[in-house]
């Protein structure tokens, strides 16, 4: 969860499910049930909007090097870390899907704010 209350996120989830059902053929309705699709969890490091914590840009760079997936350190990194934790799990068989909702444009602002983390090195890597 980012910045709102659990109740507000659950209301939004129900609204999205309702919208999906309104747009999709009835044959698809069983895919979403009625509600409760999302397992909402608190962030391990709550923050205010735009606050980048130490080591987060380096974590985003590591994920990009290993997977080719660009993450921003404020939102998508938190989702990525939670998805990885759920995949590692406690032996339970869980299906985990992370929906990458963007954030890449935010990297341009971060590059201006933290240029030392985005400058190319002597070997040409950023």
C-alpha cells in the first residue's frame, strides 16, 4: 500500500472489479469473483511522496541489470521487493503477479535530482 487507508484501497479494488465486469463478456466474470482479489500489505518502509531512501537507486539499477526491467525507487521498487518476498514465501504455493504500472518517467526527474547515480562510468555503464 502506498499512502491511503486499507479501506480506501479495498473500495478502489471493488470499483475496478465492477468496471472490469462491465467491460468484459460474462464468460470472463468468474475470473475475478466478487472482491478480495488483492492481498494488501503494508510497506516495509513507509514514506512520503518522492522520498528516496538510501540504497534504493542502487537496487533499481541491480534489477535493471539482472532483468532488463526498469523500476523507480518510490513505487515500483516496493512492489518488486514485495513480489520477490512472496515468491520466496514460507513453503506455501502462491501465485504471484506483479503489475508494473509505470514509473519509468519518474527516473528522468531522479536523474536530475541525483545525477551521481545516473552518470556513466569509465566502462560506459550507468
